[in-house]
C-alpha cells in the first residue's frame, strides 16, 4: 500500500491532540469591565477543553487569556457575565467568525464590556 507524504502528514495531524498542532498564531482575549455606576462584574469563561474559572472584575479591571486555535478551526469560548444579579451569556471567541480578524480587534457588547483580540 502506497501513501503519499501529504496523506501521512494529514493522518498525523488528525491523530494529534487539538492543542499540540499550531496553525494559527496565538490569540489573546481581554475582557474589561466598563459597566456604568461602578458595578462589579462576575465573569466565567470556558471552552470545550478549558474552564477558566470564576473571575471577579472590579470597575475598569480586565481579565485575559491566550490560546491557539485548534487545527480544525473550531475553537470556541463562551462567557457568562453577571451583574445586578442578572446572568448574560456571550460567545466571546468563535474561530469560524474571529480567526480572520486583524491582529488587534476591539469589540464592545451592548453592556459596554469590551472583548479585545490581540
């Protein structure tokens, strides 16, 4: 049985854990609490592979994390934001949507919390 080099490499890539093969550069997400009236923000972010834990952000404080998009481009981070006893959920990073953005991109949600991709 003859296998081309391309087939062998593809097979090898598919057999690797998603975090061990790097195709895209490292992505950093920064969430900043810009809520009005000096409100604290509770933040809990996670992907299928990583749970970043609960974060308590005081006014103007930030939380950041870095990662590589997986080899098949399906990396996804969801965050729950809580203030005034109300829970809001956002997809803060979706590879299919965000990986093609320029190297530094800033987006605000309707509640004035910023997501910065660096």
